[in-house]
């Protein structure tokens, strides 16, 4: 590609026009998008090399949605709790300030003879006012300022664990998993809904031309001598394309009758492959003589053009105005008059060409739902036969496409071309005007046939879906495929099974039809669970919350399949709750023939009305909007570029890695973050509240219990590293058990490990610890004496005793909270204790006193205090009394009401003691590769770019042996409570049920 220079007219930037010079050619630029080397530029100014003009009305990417700032539920809760803590701090300051004012008024006046008030203090009230601000400063450590920094450090560590996970590394593509954000890790452990694309996400997006229908005859199946369909392993040798020196040697086809029809000169077959060789935006590159390389906008187009190439219609080259095709060895050049490009609304593309004889013909290929309605009614039998073939192909999971053509006379084309030019130059509603002009010419076409392309399922998809389903994660597939194809892919992925009670298919074309189908589906689910349904009165059924709770508790497993035109009605404001209630009661939901915008709307609907974390996963530009809308977006780095990856929060190369991302990394991240937060609040309250109790014994004078250096170093040195180590490395069960017992994932979905209730429990424990931490040493020191009989009670000895007790208690507590010990945990916990004593003795040493006599006055205090047996007995008693209730509670909980994780750990311990050999999990391989859809990329096509003359370069369960355990009754009851609170107000959908 030569140097490209974009030069504004008159050296001034014109928003709507300009001149593009390329290889000494001159092209005018209008108000439109221009594409160069795969980059779309918008509102750009003068630059070198790769610059084009684009008007302000151009769109960078259709249906991509706006970028949203994502925050986790824990982030939002933390902000609320910090505000509550600040309010609690103010309340403590007010209480102590009132106490100071009362004390100064009642008692302080007696000391004014030798302890007079400062000149600025002229009343007890003003003294209390000053005391309030003093206590705000002293007690400010209760507000966890360093919490946010620590949380980000832990999240960064979790992100690195994801990036370093070798089990999520794809050796074939040399692509590791990547955490593209550090703010959502713990929310990976709370996902309830997964919204997945199909093509390239569940499938490999490697397209193979499998079957076709030409003029009512189906090709692609191979039959044995008895007339039965031959299976893949029983098929003869593939078709020999040696007659064609330009054939692609990698292309395989099994039905030789199609090649025979081509060689015999069948006009319909020739026209079929002529269409495939002309109607596309593929670019051809011939490095050596006879070695063709195709660069296609989508894998589908590449597969179709390659099929035409092997059957003798070889696309060789193109210019902005011509296409050269070798037809059975003869070079034929067609004049390219127009490209009617593909987009997500049209779902078809057309080209208008003039052959060497001067005849003008339109060739069109597109989705059957739109193209069949634009055919000429003269061939109903051919239409019926082709429709049967389409349904047969879709039932086998193949991606289908309809082909048609139309002859145009010179006069009609000239008038139409003029209307198209006017529409393309329109300053407003340009796209709508062009669509209208395209609609005009794409009518009364002649049906030519249909194609069927196979897209193989990715390895491990059925197992992954089954495992996520066992973890109570609901998976919705949002695809652009036909309904039959969508159902087939559902069975292939094990989303749909023969054991399901019923699969509801919604295909209504009007609002009333869709509403009626949804109502019947709900009634069938209610009828199948009389015991649940009869438990509610008519009045209770008026509540949407009760209705959703009933539906989600129905007996049996159901699935819902809904078409795109039906989904458009279901997403309307007056029906969206009906659709949501029905869909959420189903185990699996498949939405077919959906647009990118509808994908985002479905995700937004669940986010809006369900208190559940959503995850969207896709691989193409059509998934960007869905990925941005969901709480968590995951991009698959596949065959359709990196648009989805760039918009995602996490990325990897295969769908099967999703199970490890959620069940291992996500669950661990949530567990670690919750344990970290609980301990962080506990240690802060245990530390700070001691000052509050001391205020009642020091005349509310804002005197601190600890010395200033201990207050400074407590959160920075003594307790920071152990809690960080726990937040980064802790585990409750090994990763193998996390995958083996998917029910372990449920506490995160129910938000059980850290919520407002857990917060108040941590605060209560911290206050309880602070009470014992202060009053036990205070009571002991009131009567205790030293070894020499002198009084033990002095301020510094008391401070050293309380501080030492506090550090030991919080260290023992984090030792109890740590479920997975590493060398780093040991080093940080016991190292922090050692550092505390080292600093304590250093601050009371002669050396520091000699250097800083005004700062370290209490020489030898720590050594003298800790040399007293009474002090160590006090520290031991305080530690035991603080820790024993926690130990006793956890022992009783393990014995009487263990969690599933407790049971798993106990089972693992028993296995280790018995040295039993672990059984390996057997994974049953999939027996078929049935995939689906209409064969188009979901991006805007490159037709306009090609016609502009610019060079384009494109880059190209069975888990029968899984040991699962049912969740406890308390988890199920909490889930029902959550469903009740998450459901929306009553909608019109409930009226039929009330009858």
C-alpha cells in the first residue's frame, strides 16, 4: 500500500469534504466513514500516512453502546459502611465532649487553683467543644482510610493470578488469560446470569462449506448402497478437485454429484457458484503464480468464496470498478456497478455487476427470514423445497444463507443509480435513505438456492455449561442464528436436554401473540407445581415478587427459546416483566435472530429487575454493547478481531476457561475480599474503642492510651502485612475441590460472606475485644504490685500492657481466620509480632534516649514492665478471654451446622489420613459437532470502501462422574428470600394467573 496523504482544500479543514491521493489517484471524500488498514477514524485533522476526513455525524461502531464505569457491590457497600462509621465517630465525639463538659463543670473546677483553664477556655461548654475535635482526631483511626489502598493492592494480586494461570493459557494461539481491570475480581464470585454469544464463543468460528441447495436439489449428503446416509467415518474419499489448478487443497467436500453437475455445465449450478464468486467483499492476494490467499471480512465469506473457487469459479482479483473471476478456466471480468452492503438490520448484501455481454444483474445473499419475503412469487414449488432444505440444514446445526438474483435493464438501473447517488450525498438521514433505495431494487428476485456452513463447537463447552449450571448459574445464549439452529446448538451444548420437562418456543409476530405464548408457558409451569402454587392466595399472587418466587420454585426443568421479532415485543415496557418472570423460571434461555442492541437490552433488563450479578461473553463487534452493559464483560480472542477483547474486563481464548475464571479465581477473590474486610473492620474497632473507654477514666481529657508511635505504626507496620497476605493468598478448599463441588459457589451469589449483618458482627466483636482489652488490664493494675512490692500501676506500663495484648490478640485472630497457610503468611504474622517487640524495646532503650531525649523519655519502661509475671499473666488472660468465644463458636458451628466448604475440608482431611487414592474425573466427550446461524459477520460491511478504490487489508457433558452435593436448607431459604426482595412490582402479566 502506497503513501496516503489527506489534504484539506485550501489548507483548511473541511468537515464534509476533502481529497485523498493514493498512488497518484484522486478521490473525493464525502461526509462518511472511511476505513484504512482496519482503522476507523472520526473527525480527524491533517496528519501523515493514515488520515481521512470524516464528518461529525459518522458512527464509529453501530450498536456498540456507551462505556460505563463499573463498580462492584462490595465497593458500593464499603462506601456506605464508611459513611456509617464516620457517623459513629461523630457520635462518640459528641458523647465524650458532653462528658468533658459535665466533668469540667462538676469536678474540674476543683483543680483550677493549680490547673487553671487556658485563657481561650472560659467555660465548661467551650472545653467540651474543644474536646469534641480532639476526640475526632484521636478516634479517627476507626475510619478505615487505608482500606481502599489495601483493597486495590489485593485486587491487583488477584489480577496477576489470573494472568499467570497456566491452565487458562491457550498453547495453540499462545494467548494467556488477561484481567483487563482490577476492580471487578471479587464480583466474579457472585455471578448468577451468564449471557453468551454463539458464533466464535461457543463455537470455533472456523467455517466449513458443508451442504447446499441448488434449484431444489440438495447436495452434501453421501448415501450408501442401501440409500442410507453415510456417517463421517463411513464416507468414501473426498471429491477430487485435481482438474482445477487453483483449487484450495485444504477444502474437503464429499458429494461428487455437485462437481459432476458443474462439469456438465448445469446453468443453475454455474449461476450458483458465480454468485458466490462475485457477491462478497473478500480481497485476494496472489503471492506466487496460482497461490491465492483470501482475506475475508468474516470466516463465512471466506468459506463461501473458497467453495466457489474449488468448484471452478475462482475469484482472482478486484479493482474499485471490476471483479475478475476464472470460470472453469476462462478469465471473465465483470464491471462492478454497486455494492449494497451488509448491516445488522438488512442482514443481507448484494452486488450489481455488468457481464462482458453487457447484461446487468443483481446478486444477493442473506438471511432467509428477510430474503424469502423479497422473492418473485412465480416459483412456489422451488421456494417450498428450498425452505425444507433450510429447515433440514438448521436442524443439523448448520449456518444457512439464501441466494437469489435479479436482472436489471439499463434504463431502470440508470434511474436507480441516480437515486442512490442522491441518497448517499444527503446530509441528514443518509443511512435511512440508502436503506430505502436498497429495498427498492432488492425485490422480486429469483431464488437460486441456499448454502449451509458448519461451525464446530469448541472443546469443553458442554462440560463447562453443565458445571456452571450445577453452580446455579443460569446461562442465556443470545445469537443471530435461526430458531432451529439455536435449538440444535442448545442440545449440542447440553443447555437443552431430553430430560427437560418442556422447551417453550415463542414465535409470535404481534404483541398479543407473544403475551399469550408467555402466559401459557407460565401456566404450564404453575400447573406442574400445584403444591407451590396453592401455597399463595389470590391476593398474594397480585404481587410480582410472590409470582417470581413461585415460578422460580416450580418443579421440573424448563427452557425458553424466543425469536428476535418476538423478543422485540417482549422487551416493550408493558411486557418486559412478563418475559423476565417466564425466562428466569427456566433453566436455560436461548434468544435467536437478535441484534446487538437487543442483546444489550436483555442484559439491561435482568440487571434492572434482578438483584443478581450478570456476565456477558462474546468474541465479535456485535457483542460489544452486551459486554459493556453487563456487570462483567468477557472477551474471546477469536477469529473476528479484538473488538470484544478491547471492550471487555477479562479476556481469554476459549469458552471453557470461563469455569475456572468463575469457580476458582472468582470464588477465591470473593472469599478473600470478604475475609479481609471482616478482619480489617474488627482490628480497627478493637484498636480505637480502647480510647473511648479510657475517656471515662481520664476526665474526658482526650488523653490516649497508647503512645503516639504505636498509634502511627499499628495500621502501617504491625497489622498491615498479615491481613494483606490473607487477602491475597487465602483459600478455603483447593482449586480441584472448587471445580468438583460447584455448590461452593452459591454463598457468593447470595452475598453471605460480607454484608451489613456480617459488618455489624465484626463491629460487635471489635467492641467486645476493646472492652476486655481495656478493663482486664485496668482491673489487674488497680491492685497489682511489682516484684519489689511497689505499685505496678503507671500510665506507661498500662499502655505497654494494653498494646502488647492488642497485637497478640489480633495476630492470633488472623491466624484463626487464615484457611491456607503459606510461608508468606507465617513470615508476615510472626514477623509482625517480632517487629512489634523489636520496635517496642528500641523506643525504650538508652540509645534512642541519648539521641532524642525529648521524644523517648521513658527509658527501660518496656523492659521493666514485660519482666513482671503479672503483666504476662494479664496479657495471657486477655488473649484467652478475647479468643475463646470465637474458638468455641466455630467449634460448635462445625459440629452442628457445617458449611459445604467445612464438609469438603473434612472429607479431604479424612482422605489424607486414610491415604485413599483419589479418583480421576472422567469427562465424556461430545459425539457430534452441530452448530448454527446465518453466515454473516455482524459488522458493517466493507462495500463502500471497496467501491471508493482504497486498498483494504484485513487481519484475519456429560459430567456423570462429578461428585456434587446439595446446598444446605439455609442456603435455599436465603435464595428464596433474595428472590422475593429482588422481584419487581406487579405487571399486567399476572392478570391471567389471577383468574
